[in-house]
């Protein structure tokens, strides 16, 4: 997967988490990306679930210390961004956030 232009880290994180969730459900890469993009476009992202997942990831990370400090700080910034933004769903419906991503290579 590649992006055609630079997108905010929260936007990328949200699309990528949906993409990998879709892949884990047996979709092809092309189907998983399409569904993630449609979910963002239509405002169907479960932000509470995403915030909970990030919090769990950071709890595990505090015990294992496998991530670099810059990555950990970026995750904390993204979590803070998600906590502060009440209307993030509407903002992320704009094509700027989801249309940048494309599959390169084998779409299966």
C-alpha cells in the first residue's frame, strides 16, 4: 500500500487499523482497502473501540518496552487527538484522509 499524498498520522492510523481488521476477516487487500475507505467516507468508524485498542497497546508497551520512544510518543499524540476531537468522524469523511491510499502490486 502507498499514499499519493501526505496525510495526518491519526487519519493514516484509522485507515490502516480498519484495513488490517478487514484483512483479518478474510478480505483481499483490495477489498480490505476499499471497505476501510468506504467506512471512513460514510462515518462508520468505531472511535471508542479504536481509542480502547490504543490504550491497551500502550499498557502492553509499558510492560514490554518494545517500541521506540518516538513511536510511543506518536501513539500518545494520536490518542490525545482522538480524545479531543468530538467531530472527528465528519472531518475524516473528507476524501483527503481516505482517497490517498492505493494498493501496489498483487491486490489478492
